[in-house]
């Protein structure tokens, strides 16, 4: 289905981690003359393969660094790429984009095939400023500094040194005193770095606003909507989404909080009361270790769909495509990365035998399926998708996995796991609205003080909070957003989760009615990669690109009904 190389332009053995190796090939592209549309097409094929080589080099260095943040050589290699290669790629990318979009033969290209690519490049050329390249490099380095701080966080608990993800296990303990002690230990450890993290973010806000001004924008929000090619929705649509979540989702959140409080028999819900099973059941433990997780996940996907099962098994290659264990020095979070030259995906996560780890596994596998289904495309820029649809691919897998969770749980545990996941969906939409609204405020008010930023965070907590009692934990509440990596490492990347969750819920409802048809349309949508506009991607997958209050309300009613069905 795929080939290692689309052209002979780029040597197979090229070391694309240094600019001196890449520069001659980019210079050849800059020097080319376009005599016809065929010349432009060949140029795009050749550039695609060169960009793929550079992207894979950067991806491999990032993977190595996040897998072991204590490896000084890996860290140095990644930073060297960020400082010496990425800036050059941005500059030459602008020149190559400009070369294409200003070419008279562009109008002869098939619009059905090249419209999205050219639309994006026209926008990129319009907003590119060379003076922003070092600013973006500094931003990336600050993000890496944040990740390093978080990756180094460890606590002594239960007679052993543990990572932050590993401490999550204790939040399922029935003994409230253990949950509280574990929660406080983690929160206190995070607060030790509060000043450092705030310092990093203050620098980020300043340089990001500067980059927006350089590009002719009044604020970073408008700039990032252009950078992210958000042609199909506006900031006003995001604000409408926030309002829709507040109106249709928060009543369910607060109802669930009251049910939890009653079941636990407590006067108020504290932060350490949110993950434990409120009916006294033992903590769910879906797997024992990474190997067990891989084996069971393979069986799950084979039962769901033979093709998906076979695709997942291609990643079981001795650790080259999967790094799942949580360990000291490993960066936080989970992600799927693509290696565009080989056209192979990679999944990174911190598994601690928690239900959320299973969610992460099938979520990131959804991203990997997406990549594998569209990697046949000749153009590297189409081997992916806008984030709003990319997350549909991953989030859909979480709920489509419901009928097969018996690979991990008993029938009673499966029922609990499904309810837990549905509750998670209800709670994540307000969190998405919170993080997105917070970023809107931050960048519309770039001169804000830390005190003003904290006040805004707390105000959003009143709007989207689920009734958790933070009394005596004011400092912890004020800094709670520090654990969310997106504002630090990928600014304005979060509303996509909300939009995609609505698409994923639609896919789940389709699957409940007709599993075969739902999976067929799911794969058809994913095969398009990034080659079509967002509304068309959703439509091909059998979904509506709609995040109005009416759509959110309809989906929340379905979720609420499912919650009742899986009630204790």
C-alpha cells in the first residue's frame, strides 16, 4: 500500500537531523524553474519526500528526548535540531510556499486535489515573518523546559519513589485518608515548581504576543487561528461552544456530583473524592503491565474489526513503535507521533494500570489507525488531518471499544468502566471549555498580571466547576492548570478536543445502530487525511460538523440516558 520513497530526489540514507545535510536539497528546490503544471507536481512530490525526511528526524529526536528526559545527549540533540534545523525549515518553507503560490501554473492544478494545500500555503505566506522564527524557537525551548520540570517530578509514597502518573493509582483507593495523603503529596510537589512554571508561562505570553504583532495581528488569538488554518469556524463559534457546554453539560455534571457525594456519604466532595468508585468497589485494574496491555488491546481490535486488529499488530515490533511504561525521567502525557519517511506511527504513554491508561491506549491507537489509513498519499501534508478531525479518529475508538472491554474486565467491571468513561466525557467537555476560554482571555489580555490570571482561572472554575470543595487548598486550586501541558507546549490546541468529542459521540451513536456501517464510514473519513476541508471530512465519516447548543444538547441527552442504563 505504501512505498518508502515517492521519488529518487532524496537519498534513502540521508541524515536529516542536520541542516548542512538538508540545505543542498532545499536549495535545488529553490532553484527550480516551473515550465508547466507537471513541473509543479514533480516539485511537490520531491519537496514532500524532503519534508518527510526532516519531519521524521525531528520526530525521532523528540521521541528519544521524551522517553528519557534525563538523557543529556538526547536532550542536546533535540535542542540542537530545534535551534539549528527548525528555524531554517521555517524560512525555506516560506520561500518554497511562496514560490508555488506565486507560480502562474498553479491555476492549472486540479483544484479538487490541491485546493486545501494551496489554501493553507497562501495563508502561511501571508502571515510568515522571518523575525518570528527565533521567537518560535525560544517558545519551543520554553515548552521543553516545562516538560523537563514535569518529567522530573517524583514523590516518596508508600515506601517507594513514584512518578506523578503512578500516583494516580491511589486516587482509586477506598480509604479516604490514603487518597487524601496521596493527593496532597502530589499537589505539594507540584507547588514546589509553581514559581518556575509561572516564570516560563509569563515569558511565553510575552513572546507569543510579540509574534502576533510582528505578523500584523492585534492579538495572539487571531494569529493562532490563522496559523492553525481555522477556516471553518471562528473565535465566536468557540465562545458559543463554551456557552453550550455550560447550558447543556453542567447540569449533568452537577447531578453526577450530587450522586457521588451521596454514595460516598460525605458532606462535600474534595479533590481526592473524584476518581474513587463511590460504591465501595475495588479499584479497576485493566492490565498488569505494558505487555499485558498490548496483548489485550490487540484482541480488542481484532474483535472490533479485522483490519484494525491487523494494523495494531504491525506496531508490535519490539518497542520500536510503542513505549508505554511509566518510569522516572519519562516526560508526562501520551501522544502518537508519525515518522513520515518510513510512514510508521509511534505511541508514547505513561501506563500505570489505570482505566485512563486503557482509554489512552485505544485513543492513541485511533491516531495510529488514522495515520496508517492515509499514509498512502503522495503528499506528506495530507498524511494527517486537522486536529478537530484527527481527534475524532482517536476519541471514537474510546467509545467504540465498549462492547469489547471484557478483554480487560469482568461483566460487572465492564459496566463500571463504561459508566466511568461516560462520566469522563461529561466532565471533559467543561474542562475543554475552561482551558479554551482561559487561553482566549490570556491572549486578549497579554499585559495581565499573575494575580489577574489567577482570578480569571478561579472565575472559570465557578462557571465550569463540578461542585468540588477546595477550602484550605486555595494555592493548589490556583495552580491546577499547570498540569495541563497544552497551554505551555501547544497553545490554543484544546478546543479541538471538544469539537472532536461531539463528532466521536455521533460516531458512537451510529455504531450502536449499525456497527458495520459506522466502521466503514469511520475508515472512509480517515482515508482522506488532510486532503479535504473539515466539513467534508466530517461528512464523509457520516458526521455533522456542528457544535451548536442544539447538537451539544442532543448528544448530552444520549450520554445521560446511557449513564442511567449503566447506573449502579
